[in-house]
């Protein structure tokens, strides 16, 4: 498996990744609160997707 380096991609793509990384946690917190108050199948799927995305950023897989 090839190693993914953020700094080898174009600057505009790097900025998109940085913005997504910064925005993921607040959206995840909002979605988790919403899922606790009104749990629907879609909310649970979105929360799981956001948790996976957050951990991918945290572990620097993306």
C-alpha cells in the first residue's frame, strides 16, 4: 500500500482537506446530540460516517 502524503497534492486540495478536518468535529458534536434526542436510522448512519471520518483525520489516514 502506497503511503499518502498530504504535501504532494495541489495546494487547493490540501486546503480542502484542512477545512474538512476543522469542520468535522463541530458537525460531529451537533449530529451526536441530534441523534441522542431524535434517533432515526439516517441520523445513526450519518453519525457513524462522521465518527469514521473524524478518526481517519485524527489517525492521519487522510
